[in-house]
C-alpha cells in the first residue's frame, strides 16, 4: 500500500510526512515512525516503509514525519554532528506530528 504525502506546520516550518492508512473507512489509531539521523536514505527507506505498510495492514495509521525539515538539516553524518543542538527542535516537530494526527477526523 503506497504512502500518501502529507504535511503539517511545526513552528512555521513545513514538515513533510509519509502517511500509511488502513484500507476501509472508519477511524483508526495512529503512531509515528521515526527515521533517525540518516533520514530516508534510499537504502533505509524500504525498511521504514515496510513498517508503515505492516501497521496499516494491522489497522493502524503510520506517519513518517520528516522531522529534520524543522531545522533544515540534511540527513546523514551532518545530522549526527548537530544532534545535541537540534534534538529539541526535532522532538517538538514529532510532538507536532502527534497533534497533526489528533486533529485528523480519520484517526481515533
């Protein structure tokens, strides 16, 4: 099941997200899948997306927020180097992702 591309705003920054939704109608629980400092590098993306697909198959909305967008930090070694400085902003962006989910009428 392909992800839909959605976004939300976190302290004036657009946070892109890949959202995996269960088939069928009704409200479903949700969770975030966090990608780590290497982001969605091609060699990691398929594994992360397989988690989203499995959760959606189990009736759970899975949201993969691109939380590095909050600080415009490129994924990879650079993100690891600025982890201490940027972590509060990334955590806040993830918290805003949960608020994004909470305001979605399709999420229980």
